[in-house]
C-alpha cells in the first residue's frame, strides 16, 4: 500500500495512470501525450510497474503499457476503511455528546435564561 | 437552538488528503462547541468513544492532561496481547474553538504528527475540522498504510476521483 501511494504521489506518474485509463499505450505515445522525454517516461513507468500499477506487453517493436487496477482498488478500500474507523468513533461520540447534553442541559438552559 | 437528533440523517465523516503530508477530516455534531470540545478532549469522555467498538477494540488506557504542555496517552486493546498506543503533547488548548497537539503512534516513534483541531459552531451545529500534518510524505503513507489500529489538492483530488472511478 505504501508503494501504491508513493508511486501515485508523483504528479507525472498520476498523469500516466490517468492517461492509461482509456486504453493501453506504447511508451512513445505516453511521452508525446504528456510532453515528457523517453528517459523520464521510462523511469516513471518502472516505478509504476514495481508498484504493480501497470503491466507491460511487447507488441511488434513496441512495449505497450496497460493499467492494472488491483492496487488502486485496494487503495480505495483502504482509504475508505480508515474513514470508516473515524466514522464509527464519531458516531460513538454522538452518544457521548447526547449524554453530556442530557446531564448539562438544565444547567445550560438556566444559564442562558439569565443572560 | 439544537437541531432535532432523531429522524435526521447521520452526519457523515469526510476525509481528504490535501497534500503529501496533510490529512483533513470533518464531521458535524448537533451540539454547541464547548460540549463537542469536552467530548473530544476529556479522558472520561474519550474513553467512551475513541475505540471503534464494532471492530472488537477496547480502550485499555486513556489519560489526558489537557493543557498546554500536558501529555496524553491512549491505548487500544484487541484480544489479550495486541496493544496500540498513541501519545503526544498539547501545544495549544483554546476551549472551545481550537486545539493543537502532537500525536505519535508509538509503533512508529519517528512519525510525530501535529494535529490542529478547529471547532466551528453555527446554528447549534459544531463542525470539527481536524488537520493532521506529518513530518514527511513517507510518514503519512506509512501511517495510512498501517491503518493505525486496523488498518486524499491537485494531484490528490485527482487521485481520489481516479481511485473512485476505477474501483466503482
């Protein structure tokens, strides 16, 4: 998961992933679309490949990269799991707040009336 | 005036990674800010809500000296042996509007985050906005990846949308 996040945290790598959403592309087409030179594209693709985000397939004289969505699916599940943990906590905090208000409600009401 | 609680939709928690090193979480509560502030900080209240009970986690320890320079330590327990300790120091305590503290997941002692919490009250509803700043991208990635006890502007908004569309 750290690998997925680290790989995607670089803006150009994120652009590559977005570009590959529509269809697989050869290295040259990725560089042309994003205005990156070949060594840059190759470097980014290597990181994405190591993170399992893309797979490569030789086709004729070209290396064609395609998106492998599994790590992104895991990432999404993880992000949502983290949010849900806090959601559960805050739902419990609602109950605590309700109890505090029930206990302090009268005091607060009296205090407000005096103003 | 406090909005009626029953029959209203649940308040949703939003979580966004706003930069490499920052997370922002928001949640609204139907209560005045002083009550939300107390529920969020006082140990006798924190021990009642901080452990996500649906996950079989309980609160093993909950100590907090809520004043500038004071320290806190929260420990979650799962089963007999698993313990997850979080601790830190209060840097600013301005009841009921603002709270700043450090937070370390003790399993990763180098990863101290600074948490700034704002309590914004409007029409009897208080929105808690917690801003976590980590020392580096790697530390935040690690904290996120470990999911703490169990377990995203520019590029990260795109990432969030991308992830949603790919996993949908």
